[in-house]
């Protein structure tokens, strides 16, 4: 499995990782770090891939001569800015060599990757194994992933592969974890698999006083 090294990126993958482990599979998760030891607590193996998020931001900051990366961007454009620049142009090439080396060592049956770990689909392609895309939120706007596709194109080319679109996302199975009412888009390609990591409650919900929305 491949993730960017933040709790909000790693934790949504843990229910599936725990399910793999429960049925006897071997799971290794690669990221810049194990946030809070979350991966280790599942019993999965953690391996380092890339330098980590703070180093990526330092690299991006070095490109911005005045101000900071993303300063002044409207909220609805934040992913349009950071997804191709930080996660595609900086993070993906930083992680890919470690991932390919790890894959050649472990010879995995598949590579599971979350949306922002854009080295994941390329590693799966290089290793010749299926890649499974694990969403960690509703889908990003498709024009955002197409911007990332342009950004990762040179990295794919350096491994003698051509990106298949959307930076390699949505090519095989995409695991969706958001309720349908929160997902406003359809998959641009591939097959969708909806996953509910825990059973529905057996008892009726009780209204809180005061009401709470989480």
C-alpha cells in the first residue's frame, strides 16, 4: 500500500488493510512516515518511501520567489494548485524510486494507493501488477486530476510508460468510502467498489441534546 504521510491520508486506508491482515494477507504500507504509529498498530509492516511532506513543502516554497505557495488562492482552487504542483511534481518523483525498489524486493500481488500518492499507480505499472485506487474523500474534480496527469507525464516517460490519464488514477478498481449523497461525480474510468468499513448500527440513533453534526 502507498500513502502520503499524513493521518488524514493513511487512516482511511486502515480498515481495508486490517481486513487484508485478518484474512492472512501480508501488507506493507510505504509512506514518508507512519503518522502516530497507526500503521504499526494494525500489524502491517511500515517502510519509508520519500522524504516526507515537510520536505515537499520546502521544495515547493523554493519555487515561489514571492510569498508562500498557495497564498491568496480561493478555497475552491486549492486542489487545482497543490495537487499537480506538490503531489504530482514534487511528491511522486520523490517516492517512486523507493517504491519500485520495495516492489522488486517484495513482489506484491497488487499495489493499493490513496488519491494523493501519485507514485502508486506508476509503481504498479512498472511492477506489472494491478493498481487499486483508494479514495480518502469524495473524488477531486476531474479537471484537477487531469492537471496532475500533465505534471506526472515526465515521470511516467522516464520509466518508459505513458500515463493513461488522470495521473494513473481510476484505471482499475477505485474504492469509494464517501456516502453517495456526498459524492457529486461519476468515475471517469475504471470500476467503482463502495466500501463501508464498519457494519450499520444495530440500534436506532438517539438524538443528542444539543444536536451535533460531525
